[in-house]
C-alpha cells in the first residue's frame, strides 16, 4: 500500500471526524434564528396572577427550586398561571442550550412539561450524586440521552430529532433569552410575579406569602391556599 494512498485515507478519516465533532458542538451551542417567545403555561389563572420562571436546565440552583416550584404550581393551579421561559447560561453550562432544545422539540409534540420535568429530575440526580457521568449534563453528546427521554415520554423520535435541530426551536429559545435580557435577568432561576421580579428563598412558604399578597391585591380577598411563615427573602441564582 503506497504512502500516497495512506495519506488519502487519513485525510478522509480526518474530514469525517471534523464533521462529527462540529455536529456535536453545533447541537450544544446557541445559533442564530428569530422566533416568538415560548408559551409554556399551566394553571387556570382564575385570580389573574402569573408567575414566570426564567430557567436553565443545567443550572444546579434551578434543580433545587424545581420541586418547590412544582409544589407551588400544583397548590395554586386554579388561582394562578405558571410560565417557564428558557434562559440557558451557555458561558458556564455547555449543554444548557441543548437541554432547552430538547424541551422545545418535545413541546412541538405536546410534551413540553414531561421533557422539562425529566431534564430537571436528571439535574437533581447529577448534582446530588457528585456528578455521575451517566447523565446528559456531563455528556459530550447529550442528544443520546434526549433520544432516550423522548422515547420514554412517547414522542415520535424522527420528528423529535428534526425539531431538535430546527430553526423554529432555536428561534424560540433566542426569543426567550432576548426577553429575559430586556427584563434584566442575569442569573437563574429568575422569577417574576405579575411582571415584577421577586426575590424568594428556597422554600414554598416564601412563594406562598408573595403569591397570597398578590392575589389579595388583585381580588380583594384572602387566598384559600396555605400561607406559611416566611423565613427570608434572598434568592440564590447561578450567574
């Protein structure tokens, strides 16, 4: 076998390696694209109060707040609406944008909240167990895990992968980020109650206190939801 032939074979291999590496990198980093702000909303909102979270699926503090926010969204499901918007901190969380893509791709099949919950459940496991390697957060190519999640929640995998790489999904994430930047979001999680950013610590009681006060202001009546004693008003965000 000639040296020239070997050189050609080596060149072809290097090209394929470069294409594969670029593809993985592209899936994990922000891209251009304009879109509309996401509309991931749950709750009936009978008292016309809205709680919005700007979150990053890779952020450890967002993982800490995840069960608390779930509790609040469930407790006030009739009275308020809860909305989640993407704010991936890509400078410190290399797979954050990819996680947002997975959630937005699932949304196009009506399964946003199922993917949202799986991503944050894995976030909790990752940071609670000294960063195990079998997790999307630590993966060089997290899409392998996202495919597993998509199958788990019953998505059409072919469509999921197409949407995951689509300009529509990228545009939605970019629109969420732009809106967050406009509002002055600099770290996650960031919470807004009826358009005003609130500082709230890691307890359901503090959310309850602020939400009950907002409901009372809007309706002129006390909220029937439990209002526990507040233990502080400092939010810990990951910047």
